[in-house]
C-alpha cells in the first residue's frame, strides 16, 4: 500500500511538467510490484489519467516479484502504455 501511494504521488509530481511527455519507468523484483500498483492506481484515478493525455509510458519490468501481476498492469486501460517484461529461470 505504501509503494502504491508513493508511486502515485511521484506520477502526480511528474504531471506538473509540460505535456505531452514520455515516461520511462523501470522496476526490478519488488520494484515491479510498486510500479504496477502505481500504474493501476493511476488507471483508477480518471481525472489524473486525463491530465496525462498524450503522454507515453514505457515500462520495463526486470525479474518481477512472484506476487506482481504485470499483465493486469498492461491491461489497465492506460493509453500509450508499452511494457517489456523480462524474466529468468535462474
């Protein structure tokens, strides 16, 4: 929950900049869970999401934590969201 709120707060701060923007977000392991959670919170906050109109989100998830659901994040309804999900068996 704390990561979700911190991630959403960071997105709110980034939204203060001129638009449209390109956001390159990278998470590793537990950071993937934080990133996905923040993006899902953004998708649920319709007024904030509308302020990101025209912006592009490039997200790289490197070895996501087992509890992270990157597909739910990818299907969140955020326009112009591109994801790279890299896993390893090691």
